[in-house]
């Protein structure tokens, strides 16, 4: 059963937004190749880190909303861990909205 996920990826593009566009297109192809259709891509732009862990002081933030099997997500995570252009990645499962039950007061 496919679940809905939100994935925040921080890209190492060294300040070039043209490079970010190419990397995002390649990542979209990787998602589709793993059987994870993308619902939405939100480009959040280049942001400075609060503290730098190494040589990189900023990254290009991209948010993907997609549907995938848990096994496909694990394969994507493993593949993108080896990708030098992906600095960090974080995934969150988005649960289906539960209907809210409204309780009506009983007549006395």
C-alpha cells in the first residue's frame, strides 16, 4: 500500500540556482524510477545554515510530496545518501486526514 510522504532535501549546489534546477529534475526522475509519483515540488531557495558542519555554509532547500511504498522509500533514501549533490534528507509520513466526529448533546 502506498503511503503519502513529504521529503525535505537540502542540495549542495554551491550557490548556483541553475545547478539546482538540473539536480531537481534528476531527483524527480529518480523518484519516478522507484515508483514514487510526485504530487508537488516546492523550491524553497538557498538558505544559510545556523552553523556550518564542514565546508558547506548554505544549501538549496526542496520539499517533495509523493506517494511510495515503504520499501521504495528505503531504496530512495539509500540511493540519495550516496549522491554528492544531496547534502541532507528527511522524510515524514503524512497520514490520511481522519474525519472529525462531532458529538451532539443529548436531549434531557
